[in-house]
C-alpha cells in the first residue's frame, strides 16, 4: 500500500532512497536544508570501486559495496531514462599501484581473495604495466588490475538523480535552512525553519555528516562525524590516463571532459569544508609521484566535501527496533556514490516491510547504543 515517506536530506543517499521508494508507488517528500547534492555528494570523485576501497578482506561492507556495483548498470539506465539526462558512466577498470617489491606480496594476497569475487582481476608488472597505463611513473613496479571497477561523473549523476526524482513525482523542498523532526514515534512530522510542517507515515534519515544531531531526538548514540576530503582537478589531453589509478596515498580518475580528478585528503576539521594550501600541496606531491607529467601542471580546480564517517567505518542502515517506520541510511563515508543503488533498494524494501536481499545485521543504526 502506498505510504507517505518523508526523507531528511537531499544528498545522493536521500535522492536514491526517494527514487526507489517512488518507483514502488510511495508518495515521497525530500527535505533538504541547502541544495540537493550541495554537500559531500556533489564533491565526490565518483568512483565505483569496492575492490580498491576495501583492501583487507571480504567483510559485510565489501559485500554491500559489491552488490551495489552490480546494480549500477540497470540503475544508471533507469535514472537516464526517467530524468532524460545523460551522465558519464565509464567502465575503465582500475589499477592499484605498488612502488616497492614488498608491496607486491601484499597485493598477491589481496588478489587471492578478490579473485573469488572479481572476474579478470590480475597483477600487471613491468612492461605490461607500461603498456596498459603508458604515463604511469617508471617507479611503479606493479599494479592490481580490476577490470570491473568503474566511475561516474558525480555532479551530473546527482543532478540526473534529482531530475529523475522530480519527473517521477517526488516532491523536493530545498533551502529549508533547517528541518527538525517534531514527531516520529507513530506518525511523522518534520518542521522547517520557515514554519512549514511535512507529515508522513514513514521517515528515512539521510542527513549524511549531520546525522549525529539526531541523537537526542531518538535517544541513540549516532557516532557519525565529518571527515573533510580535499580534492583537485587538472586539465589533461584525453586518453593520457586510461584507468582509475589508486595508490597508498590517493587516487586519480580521468573524466571524459578532459579533467584528471585527483583525491583526496582525510582531514579532521569539524564542519569546515574549506580548501587549504597544505592539503592541496600534499595531493600535488603525491600526484607527481604517480604521474610525473603532472610536475609541469597546476590544478585548475580545487574543492572539498565532508564525508559522513562512522566510528566503525560501516554505514547506519536499517529500521529502528520497535519503530519499523523509521529507517536510517547515513554514514556512507568514502563510498556513498557507489552504495547509492543498494541503499535505495534497501530503504524501499524496509518501507515496504520486506526483508532486504542484503543482510543488515552489521549495519544496525542501534549498534552503538547500550
Ligand atoms: P550528503 O551528500 O552530505 O547529503 C546529506 C544532506 O543532508 C546534505 O545535503 C545536508 O544539507 C542535508 N541535511 C543534513 N541535515 C539536515 C536536516 N536536518 N534537514 C534537511 N537536510 C539536512 N563516494 C564514492 O562512492 N566514490 C567516490 O569516488 C567518492 N569520492 C569522494 C571524494 C570526496 C572528496 C568526498 C568528500 C567524498 C567522496 N565520496 C565518494 C563519498 C560520498 O561523497 C559520500 O559517501 C556521499 O556523498 C554521502 O551521501 P549523503 O547523501 O549521505 O551525504
Ligand atoms: N572514495 C574516495 C574518497 O572518499 O575520497
């Protein structure tokens, strides 16, 4: 039966939950205190990289990320069709570079477990590495190649997702400055700063790095913190960098518009999302080590966003015990773009009272509360 769903937060997670719920026939309202995609989501590099972002082993978080990667082709097609807008979705594959022989040993053990999940993963070394990625530093000794990892252009993706929501009939209210939950135990009421009240039967919390503000309302520990990511872009000739390339200090992603996006710092700076000289200098030093041709270049664009980090690195994803009409979808830290389709699908399942296909035990929003 169709429900009135109120979604707090219009980042990629809020919009994905809105789109999925709307496709299931619910009446959906998104409340955003600023602009949709105006925070972490619009700042992202757009990598869909479960293997490169999870190097330790196949835990529940990796499996969630992988499930989402595999939903992306159909999800992207659906968003493109409903929005009538294109966004870049490039299946370039990735290379995770090593600069020391000792690092190749660790890479071999990573390949050992990743092979069980990744078709075509392999280690490329020496001449072969330079053949597949000609501009990479001569000091790189090997790289773990994962052909399945891909990337999207995040600002356009989020805009298309917002447009898809609007075209599908989601009501979106932006620039609310603040939206406060007034009632949630039975029916839901959220009040904006200008005095409007938005009522519903279901509530989805997608407030990213600001989720901790809700601790008092729900009586829960919600250890979600902002971790600033500073990032920059160079202008380069198309085709100079062929893959997404990761290293121990960061990553570079070549976009179809001729930019090379290079990220990103992980700063503890509260809600300060400014760009600093130190942060960008550090990125530049590392970028030159990976791609020496960048020595000659200056980034033409620098920006930053606040990732929603959690105490244990896992998102808060699930319905509250005893209050199944309240769903949390926050704290996606470094992987919110990648996790957007699976999060949307899980939120819609929970709103429908269905058991999601992905087990959620590890992601309970109440796991930090005694
Ligand atoms: P946000 O986009 O921050 O959205 C939360 C929204 O909630 C905000 O717009 C905020 O204004 C709103 N809000 C908060 N409180 C309220 C309230 N009370 N009322 C109304 N609205 C409210 N992820 C990847 O998967 N791949 C990448 O390559 C990648 N690269 C990144 C690079 C950088 C530099 C950064 C910073 C992040 C990157 N990420 C990446 C991470 C990704 O951007 C985040 O995980 C994702 O954007 C989180 O989405 P969100 O919707 O939860 O948060
Ligand atoms: N996932 C890349 C980043 O968060 O910087």
